[in-house]
């Protein structure tokens, strides 16, 4: 298991990466989250809620207190008001037998911040040359900029851009609702990771995750989305994180 907290300048976010297990990876990650918040393992479970139809069969994951936690008595019982208290926003992604679990702290969740995480297999044919996602996953400008890179770094950069697009769609709580090529995750004319139409957003590639990068055969990105309508204080021009690594 790898874990880490985001930089102090960002919202209070965390990511845990668990390797292949014979047991329940998500349970392990949720128990880590529970203990980090001062609760016993087994305190949380996850439901899904679709923002369009209200279904719990799909949609954005949400934490809630488990039936086990609700039945506990004595010193392990939930405190009065716990069931009505807000819980962290969460996001999950699986790839190659690994699970990434990311969450934002309660204060930032209450303030309206959301999080999305995505893991992908670095060796996927979708990111190779020629790309299976050409014309579908990336815009013409993105394809042009990718084509200008050294061939050796194109697959990894293409994969990281895709992770950012998936992470952003998850942070919005909708998944892709249209052509992924239209989902902008770079500053115009560059491969600098950013969300141009949502100033204050943060895209963190796994190489910069504080707990350590994803395993070598995986790529990942965490996207932190500020409250709708929120604008950072006036200051330097919007900056991004390079998608391509040396």
C-alpha cells in the first residue's frame, strides 16, 4: 500500500494505492480512511448515486456509515450526530489489479471541492503508436502537440492526458457525457496540465503524488475541482503541470 497527503497549499486530499489482493481492496482502503479519521475499521461503505437519474446502481461514489457501524454499541458506537455529519468526497480507479482510492477532507468537501482519480496501464495499446484514441480521445490540437514530442515519451504523455480527462470526468460526478476529445485538461497551445474553464483546479500526475508514484506499469492522475463559481484571488496567470516527463 502506498499513501500520501497533498501539499498544504492544496485542499486536504489523500490517495492510497493498494496492490493485488485475494481479499477486498476497497474494504482495505476504506478501513485505512476510517482509522485516519479516528474510527474503527468497517465504519464506512460506499454507494453510488447518479446525478441525472438518482439511481444507486451507478454514478458518483459516496461514503456512508456501514450497517456494522450503525449496530455498534458501547465505546465503539457512533457518537450522537455522526450519522448526519458530512463525510469526505471519494473516488476510485482500478487498473492491472491495483486500486487507487482518493478522498478530500471533510472541510473542503463541505466547501464544495470534489476529487477524481484514474489509473491506467502504461503499456495499453490505446496509448501506443499509432494511438487507438486518435480522433476520439484527444483533440486535434492535443494530437498535434503529442506528435511534436519525442516518440519515446508520446505513449506515457498520451496516457497521462487520458488519466487527467478520466479524473476530471469523475470529479464532475458525471463521467464522460460527450466526446472525450472535448474535455480540456491542458492550457491552450501547450501540454501543461490544467483545467482552463475551472481556475483553481489542480491536476496531480502520479509522479508527484506525495506517497510515491504508481507502480512502473501504471499511470495515474488526481484531479481536484473547486466549487462551481469559485474563483482564486487575482494573481499570476494560470499555470499548469507538464504532462510530458523527461
